[in-house]
C-alpha cells in the first residue's frame, strides 16, 4: 500500500475508535448528539452554501472550457 492509503486507513481507524468510545457512554452520546444539532446549518445557510459552490464550480468549468483550452 502506498503512503496515502496508509494515511486514509489510519484516519478511518481513528474515526471508528473515537465513535465507539464516544457512543458507548450514554451521557457522552447525548452531548455528541446535541453538539451535532447545534452545529447543523439552517435551511437558508445551506442554500447559500450550495449556491456559492455551484457558482465556484461553474466558474471553474467556464474558465477551463473557454480560456484554458485556447492555450
């Protein structure tokens, strides 16, 4: 396995271990669930984020198709 796969495998292992450790205790699991609810974006914010992403991707594709290909 090359280096990037080892890094990805290590990251996934850390996430799994942290999830098992964090969700095994009911009090900690409740705090985690509350933190996720608090961090959730509102519907308006999600629309703005998706619009900005769509504009960024569209701008890149336009730049790539119209300007970069002419070189």
